[in-house]
C-alpha cells in the first residue's frame, strides 16, 4: 500500500499522434545506425572503394525506403527497407578482410 502512495506517473514521451511517433522513431533509429554505417563505410572504402560506394548507396536507399514505410503510420511497413542490411553486411565483410590483410592473416 505504501508503494502506491509514492508512485509517479511516467511522462508522456511521444505525441498522441501515431504518425508523429512513427516519424520520430524512424529518425531516431536512423541516427542510432548512422555511426556504424560511417565507420564501416570508411574502413571498407580503404579496402574496396567501388564496392563500398555501391554498398553505401544500397544502405542509403534502404534507409529511405525504411523511413517512407514507417512514415505511413503503420510500423510493419518499415520492413520493406530491410535490404539496407545487404549494404551494411557487404561493408562489414570488406572491413573484416581489410583488417585481416593489415594483420597479415590473409592476402585477399
């Protein structure tokens, strides 16, 4: 009983409008993924610039499709932009190969 006496209601973090919430979450999610993208873009670009540029373009296109799908107000439509991870994984593989080459573990 004493606990209920001191409960503080959580603040309203988002708007009552679901579309605004979808815009805000899409933007926040892109900002959370952006540092990883930048790091992988730079490292993979040092190893294979053309492949990295193409992978970066795929990631950007995927994030745009993701955001447009999310902006509809139906969060399940964001899945259409999942192909952005193909670009991200391509950059990850190039970055790993680059690191292994620097460490003289392979010579690809």
